[in-house]
């Protein structure tokens, strides 16, 4: 009788060990399942607004600026790209006109970026940036290819929303020149403020001016909102 009881105890212990091992394996598989991270409504609205704004500016450049730009652009020597910084100000009638242009970056042979700048200055004259910004200035950093493609894409390629990465703000590696307020302070962004600073106690993040970064070849899909 005692022998039978001993056997039953051993069997019970072995079954318990087996169940614990099975549970451990199940838990291990569960923890290895990839977790899906979704944006909250505020982040999604920021992303949608950013993409729609860049599309609007690309339509402006393609419709109002490019037709006057192409002949002059063909005189630029070499190949590469040039990033132009545009400063727009609101005139007395409420229209946003180009006030000042500078070269923000270039991969062209030395001196050719100045030719590109002169071409662009003549082409944006008498055009109006399509924005309803309440700020006093709107700064754009826009990347242009040299030579100009025969036909600019009517629908620009959207960059993956998984992150800014190597694709940049225009799909071609353009760096983010703007700023946004985020946990921890000011962070670079494709769209946002032209300047960002932390003030007061408790600390508050403040943006000044409106700003956008992009290019005629792409629509960014991430506003650096992580």
C-alpha cells in the first residue's frame, strides 16, 4: 500500500513539473510576439497635416515656379542638387511673397549654386505661397535636382512613415531644418517652427515662425513625432 502511495506521489510531482514547463514555453512564445504601436489621434492629425501641407507646397512650386525656372535651370553646369532657403512674409494685401532666398546646401560644382540661386530668385518673384499661417514669417527649405527632370512628378512619392531615416524630408535625404516641441525639449522636424526654445519654470517649449522642409521629388511621411 505504501509503495502504491509513493508511486502516486511521484506521478503527481512529474505531472506538476511537466505542466510548469509547458506554461513556461507558452509564456516565452507570448513575449516574443511583436507588439503593434499605434499613433494616438493627435499624432495622426500632425502626420496628416504635414503630408497635406507638403503636397500643397509642391503643387505651388510645380505650377507657379517651375515653368519660369526651367530655361534658366538648364544653364547650371554639373549634376547634383541644391537646397534653397526661402523666407516668405505677408504683404499688406495678406499674400505671402518671397522676401529673401539663400543657399542652404549644395552638391553642385563650386559656384554653380549661385547660378541656381539667381534662377530661383527670378522665378519666385510675383508668386504667392499658399498658406494661411498666422505667423509673421514662413521659412521653407526646398531641395531641387540639377539637371531638372523633363517632367516633374505630378504625384510625389511618399516616404515611409516608419521614420525619417536616410530618406529625409523629401525622399532624397534632405535633413530636417524645422523644430517641434516634444517630451524632453525641442526636436528636429520636417515641419513645425523656425525656432524653438525652452523657457520658464516649470519649463515650457515655445515655437516661433512657421517652417517646412522638403523637395520637389517627395512627400515626407513622418513629422518626427516619436
